[in-house]
C-alpha cells in the first residue's frame, strides 16, 4: 500500500464517517463511502454532513465520493473498511465477494448469533483467506473532529500490512497500538459490550466507582479466561482492546450501559419494545447469547456474561442478577 491509496468505506455510521474524516482531512487516502440508505447519501452529497449518525460539525471534503452504488465504492479500492454492525457482516461479505479484495479492515464488535463466529471468521468463511485487520478501542466516531487524544488497537496477522495501515490511521492525537492477535482483539470487543450491559445493570445512574472498578477487574479476568480457552494472547486483554475499552465504555452515555440500566429499571419486555422502535444498534444485546453459548462449549465460567444472558434470554429477574454480580 505504498503511495496514496483508495480506501472504500462500507457503512456511513458514526465510525465509518469518522474514519473517512480522518483519512480525507489529513490527505492520507482517497476516500469513498457507501451506504445502503439512498436518502442519507443524497443529503450528505448536498451538505457533506451525516445528520443521521454523526455530529453536524464533522464535514467531509468535497473530494470524498459518496454513493449508494456498492460497485462504485468497492471496485478498485486498495483497502475496504467494513463499518457495519456484526449482524450485517455476512450479508456485506456476500455482496462484495465478486470484487477483487486485497485487504479488509473491520470494526464490528459482535458475534454472529447463530454460529458464535467472530467477524473475521465470518469474513474468511465467505471471502476465503484474505488479509484482515481489526480496529478497536473506545469508539471516537462522533467526536473525531474534536481531536481528543485517544488510543486504539489495530490487529492483523500480516505485520507488514499492519504497519502500513497503522501509519494510514494514526494522527498527532490518535495513537494506534499494533498487534498480531486478531482473534484476541476481536474477542475483547465482543465480551466488552456484554460486560458493559452487566455493569450498567448494577450501577445504574449512581456509578459507584469502587463497585465499577471491581466489575471491570472481573471483566478483564473473564476476558483472559475465555481468551486462553480460544487460543488468544493474554496481554491483548490488558491493552486498549480489552481493559482500556471496557474502562471507557463503562460509562452512562454508552448504548450498552444504558441498555443495562433499562434492564434493571424496566425489564426485558420494555427494553425489547424500545429497541424495535429505535434504529441504533446495541451490539451487546445481540452478542450475549452467542458469547454465552460459546463459553459453555469451551467450558469457561463467565459470571458477568452469564447473568446478562439470563436476564435477556431467560427473563431472569434483574434484581437477582444484580445481587449476584455485586458479590463478584
């Protein structure tokens, strides 16, 4: 990927739009952005803003191609960024399978519900053994224009490609820490989302710092335990992909935290109705079942994951789960 390359971004959500902003405003790549929503693209072409998912202050340069024609964006791109929720990964991989793809950058933090496969495993199943990277950390998409210092993890099994994409994404305020543990990096993001639901259930609006610290410590322990059973590297879960992301995401403003709080206050039936009404994705909700099932297959005890799963899918009384989680 020497010289200035073309990056095709599939999905104009907050993260896809934010990364497009970094690459285009810093002149690091020619950027193309695709989204399935023709109205979103039509408005964005006029305003250069994404008023549906992103901060209005994030304005893309006129050179950025915006399109709802997948071929126009994907064909000929040197790097494709798959910026869609985990439940849409298989569908999107099937849609791009006819294009020549040299490398795929992923950001999805979820497991496929029916198969318990991680996003990179789904991509390899559909596309074959392509070069895959994964970018993760505490998402900065909506605040990218504020240039708040942040650290993200970037994983890839190909060390040369890893270094090239690191240079592509890194700025004076965004630090990229590279590693070759693709499995552990994606697994950390998956588990983090479910754990934040559990933390939100326990803490609610009070956010007791001592209890929060204990739950985060337990969360990292569970990540390491699961990671070891899966063949991931333990140190991955101590870095920005694991502990770092968990600490920053265990915040009352995050979607997963708010969902946990709602489960405790309103119960699963009302939460499900609310999710149907809203268009946003709460990855932890969909991932809890797949993560719990895979943990049982691997015979790994994950108390936080278990309690969240039971509240959502077995309609366990949240108060009972909160008591159990407080004892950890």
